């Protein structure tokens, strides 16, 4: 009983943000399907998350984990500014994956930096499913 009530309170508080992230992700996936993406796969998203791409200018390897780390439930650190980045997991950090505009903006910026190009609709859908599952 001692631990039961705090657990219910925590679950109660986190539920709305998880629900918000579900609708947002659904909306984006629908969009990506219209752009020609097929079935989305969180395992392909996980692989993409860890994949390294060589930067043409510096020759250094870059990946999503460069700033967000391998563990989405832990805070990351921006490789250049060294600023802390809150965990991407919507289960840990309320408000994650709940704003279409924010996700679009950061996909554009982060894909360009990491891959040297925009991510495809398929890549974005896969990685969103993976992020949501963490
Ligand atoms: C150079 C550092 C850096 C790299 C590399 C990076 N990100 Fe990010 N990302 C950020 C920063 C900074 C933010 C915005 C700060 C925040 O939301 O806490 C962010 C935010 C995001 C968000 C918004 C999440 C939300 O709903 O709040 C998504 C999604 C995301 N990144 C995905 C990716 C993916 C996918 C990759 C790899 C292709 C990637 N990031 C690589 C720095 C990076």
C-alpha cells in the first residue's frame, strides 16, 4: 500500500502526455504514408538510430546517438555546444513527440547534420516508432 498510491499518481500524470505523443506520431505516420512510405518498422528505426554516416567535410562519423546517446531514457549532450538534451523517451520526458511542428523542425535539422541530407519519409516513420517504443 505504501508504494501503491504514489505509483497510481505517477501513472495518472504520465498518461495524458503519452496519449498526446500517440496522436502526434499517428498524424505524422499518415503523412509519410501519403508521401509513399510503406509499413513502418521500429527495428529498422533502431538500426537507423545507431547507424553512422561519414561527414564529407570533416571525415568524422556522425549518428543520432552523437547527441542523444544510445539510451533514449537518459539525457544526451550536444556534441558541439555541450548543452544537455533531455531524454527523447516520451515515457520519461513528458511532452516528447507531442508537437508536429517541433518534430518536423528537428528532423530537418538533425537529418541534415547527421546524414548530410534530409531523411526519407520511410526513415522518419521507422525512427518515430522506435523513439515512441522507448
Ligand atoms: C548535433 C546534435 C544532434 C544530433 C546528431 C541529433 N539531434 Fe535530435 N535534437 C537535438 C537537439 C538540440 C534537439 C532539441 C532540443 C530538445 O528537444 O531537447 C533535438 C530534438 C530532436 C527531436 C524532437 C523530439 C521532441 O518531440 O521533442 C527528434 C524527434 C530528434 N531530435 C530526432 C533525431 C534523429 C532521428 C537524429 C538522427 C538522424 C537526431 N535527432 C540527431 C540535437 C541532435
